[in-house]
C-alpha cells in the first residue's frame, strides 16, 4: 500500500517545462497551418462562383428552349432550380444582361462573367 502512495506523490502532474514545450509546439503548428487554410477559403469561394455561373447558365438555356427568349432576371428561373435571391460567395447579387442573342451572367463583385449564346449556337 505504501508503494502505491509513493507513486501517486511522484506523479502529481506536468512540469512547467513540459507545458511550455507543448505550447511552443502548438504555436508552431498554428503558424504553419493558418496561411494554408486562409488561401483555401478564397479558392473555395472562386470555385463556388464558377459553379454558380454554370448552374445559372444551364437554367437560362433551359428557359430559352421553353420560352424562346432569354430570362429577364433570376426570378423567372425558379422552376429551373435557381433562387431569385441567390448571392455569390462575397454576398453580391448575380445579374443577367441580355444583348442581341447573347446572355451575360455576372455579379456585382466583378469576379468574372460568363457569356452564353442561344442554345442553337452552343
């Protein structure tokens, strides 16, 4: 029984040096990981933006096939799976611009646009 009591007394916890070493290691890991993660967030936003443009373009093409004209706005694309209040990853509105037989899809964030022609031309 005395042997157990001595063991417990010698194992009271971590020393200050051990705790400092762990904190330093965690700090080094955090410094290494933060830049890698922040770059990935912007990449994910850009990827989602391109995907949104393609989804809106597909819905607009289907609308053109059904109605014979380009949609006047996002609100008429609800039946094709596009919400009227859809926003880009930077919380800006998407816009549709009809010009002759082409439709340009972009957003107020100016991260690029996608121009599509009539489905017969694509």
